[in-house]
C-alpha cells in the first residue's frame, strides 16, 4: 500500500531528449541473490515493461544480511528534470512559529515516516521516466525513488497538504513535530495527526518516533520550554581541537587562521609566537605564549566575528578534506565578494579500517561524512561541494553517471550523493585550509565501521579461487610488494628512487589495504 489521494509528478525540461542508458554487468558474487528483483515485483514496487524511451542503469548495494538493494542511478535523468517551484520550509520561520503568542511549548513529539518517498505513488508519465535498465530487463518503479532531485520538494508538498489546518503541527519532509503547551492539548494534537495520517495511509517508523518529551532534538536544534537553541556541536570541532604537535600540524592550523583571519581584527598579529615555531633551526618548544595564541585563535574561529547564522537565501558551501588520521568538513555561506564564512565545523578520526583506504576513498569518505553531518542544511537545496581531490569531480559530478566499474564502496556512496543537488568544485590543498586543519586535528570518535562494507568484501574474497590469507602471505614474501605495503600503511616519501617501486609510487593515492591484501584503484 502507499499514500492515498496523492501522486508524484515529474516534469521534463523543454527540448530534453529521452536518455536511454544500457544496463551494467552484475558481479558474479551477486548473481545468486537475484530474488530481490522478484520481491520488488511481488511487493508491487516495480513492474516489468518491454519498451521504454527512458532508462537509467542500476547499482546493486549489498546489505549486511546478505540481501541486495537495487538503486536507480538517476544522475543523467536529473539533468533533464525541471526543478520544483515548491520550497522546503525555512527552519528559522518554522521555529519562529513555535513562539507565536509569547509562550513557548512545553511538550514535544517527533514522528518519523517509514521509507518516506517510497510511500508516494508516481503518475504514469513519471513512472516511464524512472525506468531502470537491469540485466533482467526493464523495470518501471511505481513509487517515488530515492535519488530523484525533486523528490524532497514533491514529498514536502504532499505532507503539507495532508497535515494542512492542524494546529501545533509542523513538518519537514519526513519528520513531523507536534509542540503544545500541556499534555491534554498534546494528546488531542497527536490524535488529530494520527487520524489524518490514517486517512491517507501514511506509515510511521515506530522505532524512531519520540512522544511527550519536555526536551527534544529537531532539525539540528534543541527544543525546550525555554525556547529553541542550536546544538553546540557545530563548534566542537574547533573548541576541542588538540594543540599541534609538529610543524606540519601547525602549518595546517595557521592556514585556517589565515583563511578566516580577515574577519577578526589583528588576529594574525596575535599569532607571532606560533609563526616563530616555523622558522628554520628552531627547536619545537610549545611555550605559554604559544598556548595562549592557540586558545585565542580557537576562540576567535568559534566566535560570532567568524561564524555566521544559517540563512536559507544565501548560497551554501560544503568544504571537505581527509588526512591520514581524520576527516574534516566546514559548512558555510558564500558571499558576493567570493569569501566563505562558516556556519558549522565537524571532524572525526579515522577508524583503523578506514586508515587503510586508498587516498581517493578517504577523500570520498570525507564528502560522505560532511553530507551526513550537515544533512539538515543540505537536503533539498542546491549547494557547492568543494574537494581538493580532482578525480572525485568526475566520479561524483552530478551530471556524470556512477562509473560502472567503480568499487562497491564508491558506488554506494555515489548512490547516496545522487539524492542531493550540488555542483562539485576542485580547490587545491593550499586553498582548502579550512577543512584541511579539521582533518589533521580531528576530535570526533572514529566510525565503528560499516558491516555492510565488510560483508561485501568477505563475500568477494570467499568466492575467489584463493583466499585472502594466501594473498597476504605471498605479499609479505615479495620484497617489492612488502615495501609498497609498508609505504601504504605508514606514508609515502616525497620522491621515489627505486625503479621497482616507481609504478606503485605513481598510483600511491589509489592504493589501499584489506586483510593484508593490497588493492589498487577504485575498481
């Protein structure tokens, strides 16, 4: 079943020609799990068709339980779809409505919709646009799909109509907020919402719903009887950044100070004790003056002199970077003079598994980290994504399809990114100083790992003629590969003089390690 009384309609840009993309080969390890297609048909999610002018390829994402998820790669199609005139709610306006009448609500509930977009049926013409080209033929989705650029606006308009006229009820895409002054009025509001959702057959995700709370988190803010306040974790990455322990880390820190220094009067002059440590033939001694300059700089970077409030009418910029030890992301606004001012900072350390990723995968992971961290600001709006790793501008470019031979990890990340509307820009490392610092001095906890990734890797290795243990053993015995493995783990030198190592040196950013096995490239 799906939502009753509404359907999603996609509009094609004038003069757009149908795009028919071929199906992609399926890895042998996934061929035995093809029953997912039968499930989609049986559950009335898709229907088989014999012909279509439009067709998009699919990406197979393997889940931790061994099943696969079939996702359409709609990047090429998105370029042909008209933007929706319907806008997502302005969060500032939404929170302002909570205080109308001079009193603040005291009781809060948040309802989470289950599989939001997939609850909304497509009209016939839109279903033809979203046809997926698979190795088993053409499949036409019956419901709105993740990865379609206008899906957030379409779903928002649907929910606004379903909940129209209800007092003390607010909705942002798939999150419904009920906020009232007392428990009695709250129960009545909940009853009215449930009746309306039931009328239109809208399903909730019970495990993520929260009821009758005096304090609750909603859209990156904390709501209490005292009012609305932004969560403080937006500056935690700066406030808790550890002091630099070497010249390289200090250069990264001063790079960020210079990046935002023009917003703080005389900030650079206060940094003289730190600049002194960069001089040649100077021993590294972190003095009290250095510590004070470091603290002053962090306070300035987290102050209103540098930080700016989120404004939905200003261009958004997400800058990301990855280092051997961490990930960094800065969300900011771009101003007419070309300058960026930060809204929030984020960083975290890399897990031991992530440290073995190829550099291109670490940089891609930084993008995913930033996207997830600032999802509430980025989803449903256009923004600029900045990376200092140029190959990613091709792989994750919004107008490029996901590379057919990209590694499973990169394919899954590309599918996640396809749901966002962005332009990706390359910025050299020297000019990406704001995100660079956060990646080199991370404060967030390392990821606990992705069991889905581990499962995919294990599946592939278990079905190869030889085992990972055998490959690892022979890698250690090979003098060249053993050296390459050591460099991949510990870091590469700036120059290579060994001819035997040179072929690996030229591709050093693409090398990664899994269970003692050396992997090259994103394929």
